[in-house]
C-alpha cells in the first residue's frame, strides 16, 4: 500500500512539473540593440513589449517576421510627430518595408504567437538596386514581375 501511495504521489508531482514547464515555455521577449528591436515568442505567447529605433535619412524601416503560430501586432509611431507609420498584424514569413526616417517608438504584441519579429533599418538605395536586379533577372528568364506576386 505504501509503495502504491508513493507511486501516486510521484506521478502527481510529475504531472504538476510538466504542467508548470508547459506554462513557462509560453513567453514573449523583446530586446533592443544597435541593430534594432527583436521580439521572440515561444509557445503560444501573449503579451507586449516596446522599444525605440532611429532610422537615418538614407534608410527606411524593415519589419522582418517569421510567424509559426498566431500573430503579432506591430505599431510604429514617429516619436516627434506622433504619426503612426505602421499599425497592423503580421502573421506570415515575409518583410514589410516602410519609407520613413527619424526616431520611432515601437509596440509589439504577441497574440497566441510563436515566432519572431525584427524591426531594423534598411538601406533604401541597396534595396532599390536589389529590386532592379530582380526585375532584370526575371525579364531575362521571360517572367513578368506581376506574374510572380512580388
């Protein structure tokens, strides 16, 4: 009887430990460094984080996102003018480019999310050159850009 009781207690402790571990895996972390603002959601995270980023005149804002589950809501506001330059959900694996420069406040909210979002600066001239070379490559292959969805 004592062995059976001990086995039941051990099983209950194991179940509680697994439940606690599952809960602790759902988290959102938002960090800011010299490259930008980086959000990582593990499990099916809920919550918000903030940061700020400075974008030089020759740069724009890139929202790079890889979303495995759920979605993230991103709001980017010009700190000087309070103009919202981006306010939307991201729920796929692509990048958004915003032609804006200055100081920006960013709020990233995870909605049952798993994945990551990076808010970084991009070089507008380099991006324009890359876009032009893509058009050339597609044209040489006999493909019209409009047919690709790019």
